[in-house]
C-alpha cells in the first residue's frame, strides 16, 4: 500500500504507530533446551504463533542446514528438525523450505514456511492458517537479521493481532519534493525487520483507510500542519 504524494516544506516528520499486543514479547524466555553440535556459527530467530504467542518455534541456521523446532519443545536434536538448503539453478536465492507448523493449543496449521537470505537480510514467509501470506523482511527499524545468540534472537509473531505499520526503514523529506511511503497490515515482532506483514494480495482492493497526519511546527515560525489522505492499494 502506498500513500499519495505528500508535498512538504517541513524539515522533519515524526510519525507514531501504536498497538496493544496480546503478548509481551520482551518477556518471552529465549532459551533453548537442547541444541546440536553446530558446524558453523549458528544464527537464531524465534517464531511465535497465535494471539497470545503460546506456540514458540526456534529457527537456527547452521550453514546449509536450518534447524526447525516444529513441536516447540526446545529440543533441536530430534529427528525431522533439520532442513537442508535448496539451491535453485535459475539464479534465485538459495532457500530453506521448512514446510508446515502446527499451533499446539489451537491445532491450526500454518503452511509453506520458507526462509531465504537476501543480501545481508533474512526473508521469512509463511501462510497463516494455510491462507494468508505473512512476510517478515523489512520494517521501520531495518531489515531482519538472525542473532548470534539465542538470548538476543529477533521474535517474529505469526497469526497474531493485526495493526498497521511502516515497511520501509526510513522516511525522508527534501524540501518541497513529493514523499511516498509504504505501510502494510501485519503483526509487530521484537527486533528489526520483524513486522510480519500480510501479502498485498490479502488486502481487499476496495479498502482505503483514512490516515491523519500531524507535522510538528518547524523552525522560523513555521506552523504545525495537519492533513489527511486515503491510502491507495498497490500490488
């Protein structure tokens, strides 16, 4: 989704986005019960599922192997939790095709978990409830990068409470030039690039939310500016 151009003379734009999460992701214990002997320096990410984030699935990349804690018991040494990288011949990015994840409490199946490394970032996608595509890759904080340690791993929240958020790292204003910025519907996570946005095809074409924006007063006596726009759908 992309806003219509904003013609600005202000030097700074500050935007706020707030949501009341169903679970405090910062309080989640990021400890793994049992890990294998890795062949490289492992990289960690935690997936949580459902409104209360009760189902928790560790992802650990070890070179060409992805460990997926499918049953959420924290034991990455169990059989069936290793996924080997797929290297396409057509020049596409190598990927891990990790398959389906079942929420423990609700028995809801999420399908097609796929992980790719795109330049220095990780691109994660899955179909919530087997229907709605959710993608974590970039947001207002930056791009998704797995951590060197489990205790500092980013947390991506799938099938959680929905809100709107920015999907680009920065907003720039340059005098009176037009400014476009993108927003999406999704679920906030913990860490850069963890906003799990829905695929644009999941948003109805006739959905045009009204956005109200307040630009703070600038230097030299410039007054505060208040405006509003309808979001347009782009795919």
